[in-house]
C-alpha cells in the first residue's frame, strides 16, 4: 500500500503512485455494486454514486490539465458534474452515463494527467505547483468523495452493502479493567492553532496563529454507546431541559429518539454498519448523531462540547514542550495500525483499541473512528486567504455550519491531520459523527 506523504519533499513518482492508489480504492469500493445500485439515489441527502464518479473525474481534469499551468479557467467543471449547478437533491434525475462510460472517461483523463505530470516543475514558484500542492488537493478530493460514497452506501435500502474486502481491527492490546476513562486537564495558556503548510493543507487550516485558552477538562475517550444509551434510557429525547431551542425544534420535527440506525428489538438496541447488524456495542464510540444530540447529551452529563480550538489543543499541543504535533501521537504519518482510519474496517472499534493513538495530555482516539462535533461555527482564521478558489472554503463560512474534527473510520489517511477542519449542518446524521465532552476547569 502506498504511504501517504505529509508536508515535505515530493517526487513525480510518488504523486503518480498516490493517484493510482486512490483510484484503486475508489473502484474497490464499487466492486460489489450493480449498475442499478450505482445509478440509484439512495437518499435525497446524497448523490447517485455515478455522479460522484463523474465529479471525481472532471475535477481531476479541471485542476490537473486545464488549470494546471496557466490562469484558472473554472473552479468547478460546468455542466452535469458541477455541484453548484446541480444540488444533491436533484442529481437522481440527471441523465448520468453508466459505469463503463465513467471508467473510460476516468482512464482517459488519468492518461492526460500522467503525461502532464512527467514534465511538470514541482519546484515552480507558482503556489498551485510548488511541492505538488494541486496534485495533493485532487488526491484529497477523491479521498473525501470515497467517504461520501460510504455515507451513501450506509443509507442504501434493501440489500445492504457487503464489502469486497474487510479488515479486522489490528490485534493491538486492549486496555484492561484499568482502562483510562473520565477526563484529562488541559492547563491553558498560549497555543498554536492551524498551519502554514502549503503543500497539503487546505486554505481554511491557515494561517497558523496563537490563541489564549483558559484551562479546561476534556474526555479521555469519545462518548461510547453505553454512555449514550444511559441518556436515551433517561428520556433524554423527551426532556426539554437538555436541548437548545434549535435542537428541540429538530427533535420535534424529526421524531428522533435514538442515534440514526438504532432500532429497538426484543428490548435491546440493535444497529447496522453496512451489512453487519447486531446489538449496539457498549464500548464503541457512539456514531451517527447530529450536533444537537451531542449538545443535549453534554448537558445531560453536566458538561459541554469543546470548541474546535480546545479540540485541536487537546489533540496537538504538548504543554511541556510548547510545540504542536501533526497527529496526536507525534509527527509519524497516520496509518491504519495507529488509528481506525482508511475505510476497510467498515465500522468503529472499541475505545482503546489503538494504544498509540494518544495525545500529549492523554486523550485517546482523536484521529479516526468518528468525526467529533465542536461548538465552533465554520469561520476563517486570522490572515485567511482564499486559495485556490473561494468555493472550497470561503463560500461556506458562517453560522450555518458547525466544525467537526478528527476523521472517522471512513476517512483516508491522506485526508486527516490535527489541523483538518470538516464542517456540516447541525442536523446531519448520515455522516460518521460522534463527539467527546469538555467542561471548564
């Protein structure tokens, strides 16, 4: 398997290998699917998978051929695969070509891309080319659509998706009865947030800046199913005092009474992850909860959700050294042996399964398993500069979106780091989202 690089030197061979590996994974995920599966819109929240494939291909064509070495022509390919011209809810009605056509187009675009890569100057002073940034941007775009496809497949009705390949959680030692739990304290002070990297990081992760944080406590582990089930059993979805005004409106309108995919069978909670159906595993992180559910649980527990800055400080900042880490464990590139990432476990793991996935202050599992909700709106950092196009980040800044951090089991290693910022509407539950709580010190 190709190792996904972090900021630093890059070669044409490395980029070609990463492009190839990314495409192999995309096609592997599709292996068990029929043409009908690929064409169907399994939920109005998500695109038909054929649309995702066409969008992946034409985004690559746009940035690695048309926009590669000249003025930026478009920021999204006009027409069928433009997400702004065609919102998700209407993509099921589009006249999408079949899989074989999509594959031929993807192969032809890739041929052109590799021809261009053979002669490109990766030391160019042009920001798009320097260090291979635009190639990494396109790679991350495909990685992120892989996760979007998996959200779609989890929503698939009828015959559930059965993967062609499935990995077991690595046989690392689990914690014994003395498993760390509870909360750990962050001492506060000046910390560095974000990054100045321009070889991998998106514009919304920049610029690196200092902020002053008050001391706070944060959960050692993400909230587990067992903890969340206590909230459900206590009537959490019917008790107004736990919910914000917006959250209570959502409960009333949605009729939600448990996390998405939980159902009550013979007095026990049962859930589904792709084709695996069984009792809710008490030691796994709770998943498929929206921001409002996370917020309500935190009130029930006498806590609150962290801000994204508290989350990043807990994940990255080493108070003794006064430095930030690229990942909770250090600067070693994330792999599936360090964290539950890279998709092919097709579900969460028990908390503590990855002993090395620990931050300097003792938080476990901050990368992988579930995206973690924060209280922060998606806003620009001081010194933000849109690059290479405002429609990636700038168009979404505002109070409509909440920031999530840390990635999930469905996140590819090349698309996650301590500084990575995801965002979504507070009501979204189809994403692989959970949370951990914080409180003032």
